[in-house]
C-alpha cells in the first residue's frame, strides 16, 4: 500500500519508490482515475492527431489537406475557390472564410502543416466537450466515446472534428449565458461549413435574445469581410456566390447507390430500394417537424438535461439528414450519441446499453478491419452506418417529449 508521502515531490522516498518499484501495480480505480483525467485524454488525442497525420503524409495520402491548403493560396491569388485544379482531386466546398482559418497551416511545409492541422482540430473538439456544464468525469467519458470516430476523421484531415467542437461550444456558451461567444461560434461555423447554422437550435435557451441577434449579425459581418484582407472585396463577394452554386451542385449529385457519401436516412432508403431518385424533401420535412416537437415543452427549457438532449439531437440530425454525409462526418453524430448516453438517468438500463453498443459497433467500428471486407462493403453500400444513429435520434425525440427532466440529476462541477 502506498503512503501519500511518496507523492511529495520534495520527499526522498520518491527516489526509493522508483528504484524499488519500477513497475507500480495500480488498482482498477486508480487506472480509471488516470484514464478520466483531462490531461491524459488531451495527450491521447494529440498523439492520435500526430500518428494519423504522419501515416497519411508518409503514404502521400493527404488529398483533403491539399484541398484545404489551396483555399488559402487560391484566395490570396484571387483564383476561383471552387474550380477543379490539378494540385488535388475533387474540389473545395468550404466558404471563403476557410481561407483565413487554414492560412497558418498552408504556409508551412506539408509535413508540419498536416500535423498541426490535425492537432488544431482535436483541440477545438476537446474545448467543446470540456466546456459542457457537467461533471468532469462525464465530459471525459464523452471524449473517450468520441475517440475512435475522431481517429477515423483524422485520417481524412477532416474539419468536421473542429466543427463538432464549434457546435458544442455554441450550445454550452448559450447555457452559460455567454451570448456573444455563442453568436461568434454560430457565425464562424456557418460561414465555413453550413452545418454550423444548427447552433441556432439553442436560440430559445437564452433570455437575452436581442443580444444574441445583434452579436450574431456583427459576427457575420466581421467574418464575412475578414477574407477580404488577403484578396479583395469583389473577389470575396463573388466567391460567396460561387460557394452557393457549388453547394447546390454538390447536393444535386450526392444521391448515389454506390458512392462513399449519402450515409443518411435518405441514403438508406435510396440504396435499400435501389431507387436513386427518391427525393430528400419528404424526409427533411418530416425530420424538421420531429426535431421541432420538443420545443413545445417550454417548461422543460430550464433543465440542463433537456438542453443537452437537444444538443445531442442537433448533432445527430445534422448528419443523418444530410445527403453529403460520409463516414468521417460521423464524428458529429457520434458526439451526439455520447452526450445522449451520459445524460441518461440510468445509463446501465438494458435499452440504453443495447443502443449504445449497437451504435459503437455498427457506426463507429464498421469501417475498420474488425469487419470482413465483404461485410464492410455491405454496410457501406446500404448506408447502414446511419441506422443506429437514426434509432437513437428517434429515441431522443421520444424522451424529450415524454420525460420530466427535473428528475435528471446532472452534476455541473
């Protein structure tokens, strides 16, 4: 048994302890305590970011990063941000503001830029997770649940990692009555990737709505104009128009029976039926109506658990109702799964555990080599990665309409 004095850095017993016990035997409780420490989790995430970046860079497999990098170079030389270029495959679909965000990384050698870009993304995600007003242990559990899906996105250098953190920050800031900060995150996320606009889902959680609106408009104007510093006002205004047309075209071509995109509710129906012409509109209308139903329970707004359930619903909705969703996009949805799981008053209930395990296996692990190649291909071809998230999202809507969240006790220390 170890006496507390051994952990006094000024005590000579430290040296004796290290010499006599080079391999310390930890109890299960001590191991869990270490695993749940914020510093340890940050270290794990940064290590994942570095390893993923190095692996992809050394294998010359960082096309997404090249797309991102050249947004800055094309903006600074006032070249079309959404044209196809020989420097990389595919085309850019992020807003002109992204040129400012990626600039510090783009000017570095790719060997360094790729690593720092990945680290930046995980830091924003963890900032979002640890900003949540719940116990430190619950926040750490969320981080661990998201770890594998984060790694999947890191191999693709996805901005969706940071975007997830941005959406969470817009909600946690609103809960903490930091309307200006929340407005900034909403505007920032929206002008880089439209998914960020879902931060407006938390609008009704603030009593200072006018403050939020004014701050939001100010942030939009500032961030809209910011890329003009490296190009020109005319070019950036035209680029926003080009961005709109780029997104319209991309949305029209997302539906496919075999692509790596359309991992969504609509994609499941299209692929299982074999009818690529099934439209998005009926699903989106139905989804928005279901998403909005919990807003009718105004008396529940005051409860933290209700707000966090809406955050989980928002993160899931963003992905399962987007025809542009692909496997790395699911870091956004899986953060919703994680938040839903830790909010449950009885996380050990058979239903909760079953749904969580189902999601972890089919959604998070399905792209890995744990599954035989034929099974992975079957899951991909029928967009089945989305299925657990769809079921959990419907469960959230049901709980938000039925439960009294006053009974949900969530520590906020």
